[in-house]
C-alpha cells in the first residue's frame, strides 16, 4: 500500500480538479475543490452526510457537471462506478452483468460469456441463473462489483459500497476491493467506516459542507495533526 | 330492481345461448379496442419512455399539453376524426368514414395520451431512482429509456389495461366516426346506447354486464401474469434464458 501522494510525475495524474464547484439550485454541494488523484491510489472520502462525498464521486464519473472550475483528465482511463444500492434489473444475475457490457457496445452473446467470467471472479457464478432481485444485499453488491469489473476499468469509484451490509458481506466486498486495488486498479471510495478506510485507503480526503478540509496519506490522517474540524469528526467517529 | 334482475337474466341467457349477433358485436368491440391499444401503445410506450428520461427546453409545456389530453372528450375526438375522414377532409381519399378503420383510428387517438402520460410518469420515477446507474454504464437517453421500459414491463401492464378500459368503454368517438351500422360498425357501447334509446333497458344493461365481464376477464388475466412473474422471481429460476449448452448439460445430469 503506497503511503504518500505519488503525484510527482504529471503522467500519473488521472484527475486534476481546479477549483471545481458543483451547485444544485441554491445548494453548494462542492466548493472550490482543488486536488489531483494519481494512478494506483486508493483514495477514501470521509465526512458527515451531506458533506459532498457522493457529489465528488459523481463529478469524477461525469454524472454531474461542474458549476465552476474545471476537471482535467491528462490520461484517458476507463472507469466504472458502484453505488450504495446497486440497480438490479428484473432478469437473471448473468444478464444483469451482461447488460453493462452490451450497453458499452459488445454483442449480447459475447457480453453474456464475459459476464459469466466476471461472476466467477466475485464468486457468484453458481447463481448466474437466479433473478438479480432475489439476491441478498451483499450478493447484490458483489454482482455490482462484477458488473463494474467486467468493464475492465482502470479506475473504480465506489459510493459507500458496504453501507447497510452485514459484517460478513462487508468483508467479502472489502476483500474484492482490495484484490482489485492489488491488481493495479485505482480506487476512489466514500465510507463512514473508518476501520475500512484504514484497511483499504492509501490517502484520505475529509470533506465538510462541500469543502475538502483535509487531504493526507492514511497514516498521517489517523496519526498526525489534522485541521480542527477533521480532528473533531475523527474523534466523534472513533470515540 | 326488476329491470336489473331482468338484465342479469338476459345477460346470462345471451352468453349461454351463444347468440351470433351478440358474439359479432363483442368480437368487433374487442378487435377495435385491442387494435387501437396496440397502435397507441406502439407509439405511446416509446414516446412516454423518451419523455420520461429526456430533458429539453419546453418539456414542461409538452407535459402540460399531454396531461390536458388525458381529458379529451371522446365526442370531440370523434368529431375531429370525422372532419379529417369526411369526403372533403384531408384524409377523405382513404374512404374510411363509417368503417372499422375509422373506429380504430378514433380510439387510438383517444388512448394515445393515456399510454404516453402514464408511461412517462412511470419511467420518470424509475429514472430518478436508477437512471444515474444506467448512465454510469454508458447508456444514453435512448437506451436508458428502453432499458427502463423493459424493466418496468410488468408495472406497465396496468397502463395497458387502463388504456384498453378507456377504449372499450367509450361511445362518443365510435358513434360519430363508425355510425353504429348494424353488422359493420356496431360495437357494445353503441349497441347499449341504441337499445337504451329504444327503451329496451334489460338488453342494454345486459350488454353493459357483458362489457364489464370482458374487462374483468382481462384484469384476471393480467393478475395471473403478475402472480406467475412473482412466483418465477421468487423461485429464481430463469431456465428459459439459459444458453442451450447449459440446458443440455443440465439434462445430462438428470
């Protein structure tokens, strides 16, 4: 696990945000956000509800445009996003994975074959014929991981991927995230689980009211000096 | 009360005696309304899905017009279609006035806003919940609408029932453009109107009971489809969607 921000070479930068702001009506969801995220990093976004974590992830994935500032992508990289409650279509588990590939332009038969391989990767191949809707929460999240992994992304964005999962399902999903990261995938995830952040992240961003108040390597975040607001959040969460 | 009892008795007699005249009226009613629903649905499903996911300037105005069209009086629709199809009208060359086709056209126009508006609402709700995830998988507006339409297919059956119910129960439009010609354009609702005007209330009511029975049968059919779908989902089996080689392999294991 890398411990420092490795952005010494510009070519390593996947996302460069320059004073990016995102506004929904009168609500400033993200305010003057400036940061860079490099290849192979495991970035955790932490902060209270409504702090702007999901908005930042959605902006990085191109789902919400910037109201001000700009995001630069020096290197084109395939990316996929995982949501807290994955959308299960009324069809089989295999088709639920295949649909992502098919929407990307792959012929249906090939998409189904590749979907099966992705399901094997997350240990769900034996449930391929089941309806996606009948899976448990943990299984649905693993299916969503398979759907994302099948797209062969270089960057995986995850919005609270283990929220509302039981401990066993949580560790299954975490294990898969760690495997993906070890294979070289860049992970950017939001989480309220600081234990998970410690286990998976190499770098932590702390957000509050749309501002990035702290940006530090994981060891420094949990052991070093933090801005008062971040320190207070950490104290509250850990205490 | 006697009239009602008489009508039920008459309805029972008409059904059990397989009266050919009545059968032809019922079948014609079903054919006109079913065809109108198919035509209106083929346009309304796509248009509704697109309106559910697309965002464009003036969308609010379009939706306001669409929702207003839900209250289209059937007689007015009939009158407009009549003017279009009359000999001096722009579609007069078709020669459809007082024909089966004219009734189908009128009912299609009547039902189209219902299908479009209800599908639009359903798809918009689904898109609010899941649209971003489909977008993240690379689905543009068109595919997002199509995937949501397909995924909401069972819920949309209710829309089709509502559309069929509206079509088969309306009288104004088919009366104006069909002319209620015995053996050609007489359908259940126009027959009811005619028998009422003649004072044969038991027969009119009997036809009304029959009309309700037809819709009831349709509802039962839809309910059965829904129950079958729920049972299928609960069972989690998707054998019909399995590749042939897997099916063969499974058969070999038995």
